[in-house]
C-alpha cells in the first residue's frame, strides 16, 4: 500500500526516488521539483510565525 502511494507521488512529480544497489533494496525519497518551492515558502512562513508568537509571549 505504501509503495503504491510513493510510486504515485513519484509519477506526479511530488517525490523523487533513488534506488540503492544493496540487499535488501532500499529507496531514498526526496521532495520533487513541484513541492520544493512550496516547502521552502512554508518553512519561511513557519519561522517568521514562530518568532512573532514567541516575542508576544515574552
């Protein structure tokens, strides 16, 4: 089930999988080109939001 979902995410360009040549086989996933810019923006928003709420509580 998980493997099928990961493959679908790869097909949609949301993940990129790299298969390693070892036994047992292992696949490492990273964000695909479609998600990287959104995640960078989301992280920046989270960092700004965390700083502003922390400063208000002090």
